C-alpha cells in the first residue's frame, strides 16, 4: 500500500467503526503485579503484544479503548493461535455466565451445552465471530519479564472481516465493559504514549498498574457513563481565539446520544457537523495559504505548501477539556495526503457522537485512572524515548 492508500484505509476504517467473569486457575491480581506491553504504530492503529496458551503463542493485537472483547485470530487462512495445541485452552458453553454477559444479539446458542458462539460488530461495519473461550494469558512486566496473568475470557475468532494489512491478529478491548481486559483483571490504572506516524518501526510502552503515568491535566469521566471513556470537551481554540461553537454541542443527550469520547482505536478525530463546520471556517480565516479540498471526501480542508510553510502560517489548535488542555503539534493536526498537500486530520461525524482519535493523542502520555475516574494528558517531546 502507498502512504496515501494507508491514509485512505485508516480514514475509511475510522468513519465506518464484567468485571472479571470468573477466574479459573489464576491467583493474579493487578494490585500485586504491574504489567506492560510494547506499543507500535501500524496503519493508523497501535499494536500491543501478549501471549496466549500453553505453550505460549505470541499475538499482536490493536489496543482499543472503544471496544470490549479481547479476540485472537484462531483459524481462517493463517491462524495465529491454534487452540488444539494449547493444553490450557477451554471454551465457554452457552449456559455460562460469560456467554450470558455477551448479551442478546452478540451470541448464538442452539443448546445450553453447546459452545458459546460470539459475534461482535464494530462501528466501521467490520465483524469478528467465533467461539467464546478462555486460556492463559501472559504479558511483560515493566522490566520486560514475562508474567502469567492467568485465564482470561476471549474470542477465538474463526472469521473476521477486518482487513489486516500488517502484523495485527486480534484486538485488546480496553473499555470498562465486563469482558474487557481492564475489567477482567480489575485494573485500576493504565497509560500509553503513542509515537508519531513517521516513527513506524519505533514504539513506546503501555503500562497497567502502578507504573501507569497519570500526570498533567486531568479531565473527569462523564458521570453516568460506565462503559466507555466519555469526557467533557468545553471548546476548541485556534491560536488565542476560541472557535465559536454551539452551546452544549458535545454534551450527551438524555436518550444516550452524542458526547465526546476518548478512543485509541479510532485514527482521526471526529467532530459532529456543527462543530466541524465552525472549525473549518475558523481555520480558513486564520491560515494564509492556498487552500483546496482534499483527494477524498474525508478531507474537506487542505493547504498547499511545504511543512515549513504550514508550521509558520498555522496557529496551534487546542482542545479544551474540563480540567485539561491538549495543544496539538502541526504533525498531529495535519497529514500530508499527497506531496505538498496538508489536510486537516479531523473528519466530519455524521452522527451526534464526537471522538478524540489517536492522531491527536500522539506525543502525549494519556492515562486512565479508574479509581479517580479521570483521563490525564501530559505532553512529551518524543514518545519513542519511553
């Protein structure tokens, strides 16, 4: 794939996108042992590494704070994990609590003792399905030693419409829903630092437990939302001028629509149309460079020139949260869609929901403290040094 193809694919995938059920053989507790993973950028997502089974099989999965289920590619043309070769593998029957937690519409069961067959659909329309299973998982600790975290429930996927184009072979769900990695291990803190996209091949570390970096500005989770990481976005600033946004444009409605979510699995930030139009208009007025629409429908505002031209002409864009501000670098505000064409790395949302994507989170330590109920943002010079 060309660089432009990867940008297009990431945009397409972005736009279309229990507490631990029971422990089987584990005595692991997140309060007793900190764990970690190397985090590497790939095709608009960030990949973490862990091991599954006995003997352990290494898996590369994209980390996703916006989804719940952990799943691993088990069959199809090139299985990553073969359950028949793991002595610690087991599946959940239809009458299990784990299967019940999946909920109607995400499970298929004919008889109570049949294996529980799951099906998960993502916001971009892609799906994964297979057998709801359990097996031993292992992660590194901060000193890079392999740590057995015990049995976790996960999807052993025999079909995925996900268009993997690199080393990805599954997903690590990090939401607050019951089957997520966070909930199953009762993890109270985690953090990541995403390297810039031009640093593909380099990486940083993701930390779970006491080593998680919770620092800088802190914005509270939205009250009444216990599944995903909704926060309050107060406004957006260009230079020293606030973008004139409709009052309450990022609020959640009484019927559960709208809001502003932090999501590691979405590449580009999505802003609902009213806010996006206001931002486009303000940037048009603030930046004195030749403008034209981008090479696809996703990129509505682009500027012609060198990166140096953009850096000198474009004021900083700042997202103003309740208790924290995230000042974007030019590299996390614009992408070079084609040679000499710099497009705003934010996309119009045709829904009421707005999402803070991973491009805009780059070169920040982003921390999640589930006890204090906050997301923190601490700028760094280069995530690749951590």
